[in-house]
């Protein structure tokens, strides 16, 4: 709602933006999430169009998603298997699946920080819930992930792993990743809309986290080295590590470590609590900030 106050310096009334009555309420915050979900036909279509537009007039089209992912995984797998002197059959699936999961996580974080800035036109002129753009982002990253699963399937054929019923845990594990992608996009998106220095800061932090996360290296290498065995446990201070392991382990047929799941569930609850508070307090201001 717009109100005016007297500006004695300029000698005229100055418009001031004020929140509409009831804009800061839990009911409106949850209604926004609910209405956004009800419009899944819209954000589902927009997510498909995002991918089609990116590879428009390309001969291979979306297949480039899997090709680029496969080339990077193969290159890093070959390099680090030689450096660490680990058999390629063991290390390449480790790196490839790690990159597959990391691409989803980093995509939600990096694109999440600009999810509202990138949709400035739609937010200003389309009367749609704010969460619609978050759902669209997570859906688009999910499509990328599904495309890249082709790489995992090929590796399981070339380098067979003892996959069992634990493979089914990959479904709830990915669901947890997607749910966390939602609150990350809400929180970072609102903050970045208000403070435009946030996206480059997040980009730098994400790049650092990549090297701190066992994607192209393994915790087992450190655990088997007596000199750094105790320090290997420090990697568990990295929250991304737990998200990585709950999905990578079932995809590679490895033993389930339940403490990783407990940490992820705790982060999910805490993250959504913070995200919902941010949504409640600042959802109505995003249209002005963009």
C-alpha cells in the first residue's frame, strides 16, 4: 500500500512504500506455497521450455547435458585415479555420481540466489505466487539430474556394482535434496533481491565448497592414512557432504550410514524454518526490490 509523508526539504509529498495489512502473516506465506504448487502445470511447462530454449537449434539438443557431464566426469576420473593410484573401475563411478549430485546442489544454490532477479518481468506483471518461480527452478534442476542419470546407468553397465534393495533409498534421498533446494532458493533469492552483492559472494563460496567436498577425492583415502586419519572426520562439518552421501551410497551399492540421514533431516527442518520466516516477513517486498 502506498502512503505519503510531508517532505519539508523538497516542499512536496513523498511516496513511501508500506506493507499491506496482513501481508506479514503465516497464512499468506503458506498460501503462497500452496498456490504455487497448485500451478504445477504452469511451472512444469516453463521448466521444460527453459531447457528447450537453452538448446534451441542444436543438433543433439538436451543430449548435450549428458555429453558434457560425461566428458567432465571421464576427464576428472582418469586424472585423479592416476594421481591417487586407484583403479579406474572404482574411482570413475565415485567421481561421476559425485558430480551428478553436485550439479543439482550447486544449481539450486547458484540459480536460487537469482531466481527472483531473473524473473523480474514475470514478478512485476504476472499475478502469480512467488513460490512458482522456486518450483520452476527445482523442477528444471531435476530435469538436468534425470538427463545425467544416463551417465550413471552406463557406468553401472561398464563397471558393475553390487546394487541391492538399498538402491531404493535413492528416491527419498533425492526427494530430500529437492525439498532443501526449495528453502535454499527462497532464502538466498530474497536476500539477493535485497542485497545484490549476495550472488557473487555465493558463487565464490560454492566454488570453495566444491574443493572441500569429497567429489573428486574420497574420505576413504584419508581414513586409511594414519597421518591424517583423525582429520578425516572434519569433512563431516561440511553439510553438503551429508547430502552427497545419502544419495551417492545407494547409487553405488554402498552401505547406508544413517547418521548422514539424521543430519540431512535436521538441516531440512532448520532450513525450512528459516526460509518460512523469511517468506513471511519479506515475500510482499520482493516485487519492489526487483
